[in-house]
C-alpha cells in the first residue's frame, strides 16, 4: 500500500487554495438554487466566495434549521440537489433528521481515513457500526470499498457470534466505536480464541489514551476519525498521532460559539464545516462540537489543516433562575457594545438560589450600563465584572456552569 490515498493529501497550500477557489463558488451557487437556502443566501454573489475569509461572511446553518426545514419539506428540507428517489439510501438520525446516501464511490469520503489506518486490499473489516436507520455502518462500508477491503457487516451485539465470525472469516481489521473492540477482545479471551485483528478504525466516541495503549499492547494499531451523519468524514488521524487532518472534501472553520465569527488560530471554538459534495451542499454547517486549529503540517507529510480533535460541545445553553441562556444571546450582548471584545456568563449558587455573573472584556465602561444591557439581552439580572481585554480564557466557553449537581 502506498503512503497516501491520493495526491490531494500532499499538495501545496497554494494548490489547495486554487482548488477551493474553483470548487467553493460552484458549491455556493448550487446552494443558492435550493429551496432550503431560500432567503439565507439572498444577495450573495457566489463567484465572490472563493476562500475562508469570504465564506465567513455567510450565515451559519444549524442542525435545528435542518429539522425545521425537513418538517416542512420532507425528507431533506430542500437541501439536496436531487430528489430522495435518486439517492441509494435514506437514513434517520435522532431528532429525527433524515440524511441521504449514494452508492457513488466513496461518497462519504471515508476511504482516506481507512487508508491512513493501513486498511486495504487483502483485509477483511469487521464493521461493528449500525446498519439500521443510522448511516454509520454504510459510511464505513463505503470507505472499505474505496480501499479494496472486504467487509463483514457485523453491527453491534451478539458478542460471542462476533468472535466466532471474526475467527472463521479471518477478520484483520475492526471498524466501530472505540470501546466495543475491547468487549470483543475480552470475549475472545474468555472463549480461548485468538483473533487476527491488527488494525482498528474507530469513531463515534472518545478514544482515551489508555484504551489506545491497551490495543497497542495487543498488536492493534487504532486510529480515530471525526465524522457526522450529515457531513461524512471531516478529519482523521494518521500514524503521526498529532492532531486530526482535515479531509480534502470539506472546508473547516473554527468560530466563536453562538456566532459565525472565526477565532484566532489555536483558540477553541465551534467546528463549522462546508462540504463540497455536489449532491448535498451544506454551507457553514455548525456541528455543535468544539475544537481548535493545530498549527503546522502533520509529520506524516499530509499538508491540510489540522484540528486538535473533539474538545467538548459548543451548545452551552444553560438554565439560570428558570430561564435558558444561550450562546447566541451572549454574542448579541457583545455586539451591543463596540468596546467589548468578549463576554462570559458564569452560573453559580448563592445559598439556595441561582446567581449569574457576566464578565465583559473592556478597557473601561459603565458597569451599570452593561448591567442594563445584560437584562435587555439575557432577560436576567446579574452581577457585571469588567475585566481587561484578553484576560478571559480562550477555551471556547461563553457560558460556564459552576454549580455542583452532586
């Protein structure tokens, strides 16, 4: 197996930027023609959206927007360029949210990740992702086809049968959640069965360092990807194990939660993804996940942007004094004052009552005026603390809940 899935992984920054400058305007033009984007992209000149800086001027699309649109225009809400009957599959994720799928080669772009795991022709992948309603099983199966590997469509459960099948067919690779492989291995030990699995491609949950080490001690190389049912593969690990490399078929931005404003490199924010898939053009789709850009290129030789991996959830909506406070409201509070760079809402308990403190980065200002803005925007009274610019943590939190629920 060659070192890279294709030449796109090692192209220069200029070559990648040139490709985006061609593909991105075409994708925005597709989106503008779709009923799902009605009103959202009015006045946008697609030809002018050629890079991330221009992309950042467009509105963010959230999963809740998809759900509302799908309720009105089933099943895909007017966000696909062809009808449901022209896709190979229709999947349902919790919500419910419906996602399309195609039998076109590597439609979910998972082959790049499986190749990085060393999986290819001659391997048999025991695919322990679900095949019913949700698309994870098909996502990984399409990736296996892209690298020429055979698939045992195992799904989850019936662990003893999983072990027997892995032994009988000679499974060499595993695909599934990080912890389920350990359940299979433990059952194999209990049964006195030796399995031939040496590679693992995992997702859908955290791969803790101790678990990765456990697999390594058993001779299994385990790498993880970051993918969603809506977008397919977003980023993936290589053998270098330094961050996650962004897939070549998407454009990733890291923004302040509750806004579409990009954060500085290295700062934690919400992952927003634009996919270049012509069948399903999601423009600035907010994942609700937190991450940060990792500077520099991977030592493995792949040159695309890297992110630090999953760092929590961006949806920090918190109920204080019986009222929900949302990141979008904090962003609106900051927008009311030109001199305020950033704000952070902190929920605590004083005695047996909720308390709210709002810290605002400002070179000065009238705390009473800010307090009035807090009430007008958050619909709650709270203490206001003016803090020096740059002093709030760059951890992606705009709402911090310090209350103990023990």
